[in-house]
């Protein structure tokens, strides 16, 4: 009983230590990202602002692509930017996590860092960047008269599941990349394929009938479709799609946890 009580008392201290470690890595991640830039952290605002302005000019004034049921001037612009911002958060998180352990081998050799908590800082920092981008995008939507409904309250849930998917997949790839360095070069290729196989610059209904169902139920299409449903079309999330995304996300987290438990000693020895 005494041993159990001691372990229970240690749990809050261990949790605080993990949170402090994660906060350190989040802070360091944001600092390192803009350290060498002349404008520094101002790029956190400038990058999404330039993206929004560029797509607004190109697709509303020059190309004028149209989607049924949306404003003929800015409808496609809203659709495109919504997908691009969500995809950027996912792809950045996945790409950086896939090389996490090898990139920080020196730290793992010096400090007793966990395999799971420190990499979560990538997800937190990407979520913060996405939050800033969506705040600016929201101002743009208000400016053009696009409605911002209560459906936006679902956005943190959907993006949270999307980034959980990136965390699980990225962690699994990062663990394997310690032993298979080729993964680092393969990830950008697969991300490029994922971008074009996901309805971001097009709608799923333009695909051949045989591909529509396969694409529509991929985890990437489920996530992007839900975000588009909330932001672009102002609709509540479809429960089958939301549950499907949750299933994919939890499966990816389970895979990362299983790999981490199995490879923990081998990863530390390899680093």
C-alpha cells in the first residue's frame, strides 16, 4: 500500500515534468523556425497573409473558377484556401515528425527524454500556426461577406483529429526512420501524392465513379472534407465522416504507441 501511495504521489510530478518538457520544445521550435529570418516571428502572420492575398487575386480576379452554390467571385478561393491551410498544418507536422529522433539524436544521448511527449511539441506549434492563419482567414471571410456560423465551433475537434493522425503517422515514420533513413526522402514524395489525391484543388465529384468512394473514405479526404464542410459550406460535420476520421486517428496513435513500446530500447541504442 505504501508503494502504491508513493507512485500515486509521483504521478502529478511526472505529468508536470512532461508538460514543461513539451513547453520547452514548443518554444524552441517557434524560435528556431524564424531565428535566421530578418523579419523573425513576423513571418508567422506574413506567410498566411501572403497566401490568402495571392489566392484571392489569382482565383477571384483572374481564373474565376466556380463551385455550385457558392459565390461566383470568391467561392473557389474560399474552398482552396480552406484546404491549403489545413493540408499545410498536416504535412508540416508529418514531415517534421518523420525525422524527429534522428534530428535530435544528440539530445537523446544527453537527456532522458521520452519517445512520445517531446515530439508532441511539433503538433502544438503547428496548431498555433494554423490558429493564426485561420484568424487572418476569418477576417478575410468577414471582409468578403462569407458567413461565419456556429459550425466553426467544430473546427478545433476536426483539426485536433487531423493533427492526431499526423502525430501517429509521423511518430511511426520517425521511429522507423532511425533504422531506414530512406523514409526521410520518401515522405515528401508521398505527401505530394497525398495532396493531389485529396480533393483540395478540385471536388471529389470530378473523379471517375470508381475512384470517388475510395478517395472519399481516405483519412486525408475525410479530414479535408470535414473542414470544407464547416468553413466553406457552413454545415455541421457529417457523423459518419467524423467517426471515420476519429477511427483513423486513433488507429495511427495505436500504431505509434505499439512501435514505440517495441522499439524503445533499439531506438535509443541506435541513436
